[in-house]
């Protein structure tokens, strides 16, 4: 959308034209929804908060002074709603995937439900890269919420430090610290846990699940399609973390070929963390 068209739509929206605002909002609605999903780990909650963000922004539009882009302003509203939601939840533990795995193996009904999704859903295809993406979101949920938000905005959605300080209402120094601390913490976790990039890692669930849902597929062949895994011996852990975020950035978790299966696996994590009743 060209700048003059956006300015005209904003003028109409400020005059109360909700359709004009919807046109502006639609430019970044998909990114906002996927961002909220990464924070909340649930599609329905992300959809609800995206809708709530739209309503809240339209109601408060006259307070928008143009000090930031409309996208940054909208993400500020959505982020505040997400933070308020997440303050009612506990941070996830580093071993969430292991706890979820034990839960599935001890619950035949839950295991059968996952298998049915993989076998019958048009969006039940399993891809290791999608699980690496899911793993990133899950491990990010071990961080304090502001660290989680700052990291995901910067490394996955390409917001600048200046934009993030507006969103979080923090100083530049604080935002830089939040991002640096989050990167350091996650790099440590992935380095000691992820068996895809460190032979001493203890979590190899990506390839285990690949063997479960794609028994005919050669696991090593699938892994070697992922640069982060293929070149893991060439790079230090900071570079591997950057490669991981690049993989995550290229994926919309709500629109992959395996999103229904990944969401079902995410629900298992939520059950393991006590956020969802075990079925």
C-alpha cells in the first residue's frame, strides 16, 4: 500500500471509519497473530487477542499521535494484552518437551489422538524444521515475559531497538539488556539440550517424532536438509543460535503444512505445564 493511500485511510479511520482501519490493520494482522501465538502457545488465544487488539486500537485511535509507525503502535497494544495474560501463567520449564513426551507415552488416548491428526489431517504433515520452530517458541517461554517479548520482536519479527523500547516503555539500555540476556539464556539452553547441534545434548525429540510420524523417511536425510544441523560442527553456539532464529523467522507457525499436528503437540506441552487439562 502506497504512503498517500495509507494517509487517506488513516484520516478516514480517525473520523470513525472502521473499514478504513481494517484495511490498515490487515497489512500486519497475520504477523501480529503469529507473534501472539508464539507468546501464548495457543491458536484460539492468539485469535482472541488479535481481535481484542483490533477493537482496542480502533477505540483508542484518536490517541495515536504518529510518534511511531501504526504497526508499532498496534503491536504495543497487542503486547500489553499478551503480557497481562501471561502474568497469570507460570514460565515453562526447560524440560517441557520431555515432560510432554512422558505424558503422551503414559496416555494411550492422547497418543492415539496425535496419530489420528498425523494420519488424517490435511495439515498433519510432520517436518523437523517446523518442530525446531515450535521448540524455539516453547524454550522462549522459559524466559521472563519481557525478555521473551523483546527477543521475539527483535530476532523473529525484525523490530528495531527503538521500536521495542516504545512497545515495552523501557529505555534503550534496558531493551538491549533484555535482548542480550534472552539470547545468552536461550543459547545456553539449546547448547546443552539440543542433540541436533551438540552431541552431548539430551533432547532429540525432533528426530524421534519424525521417526514416529514418518517411519519411512530417513531421519538423517531430513536433518541434513537443515543448514543449522548440517553445518553445526562448523560454527560456534552463537552462530548456531542465529541460524536457528533465521529458520524460525522464515516460518509462520499458523500456516505450515503441519500446523494442526504442531498445535496438538503444543497442547501436550501446555498439559505438561498445567495450563490445560489432560484429555
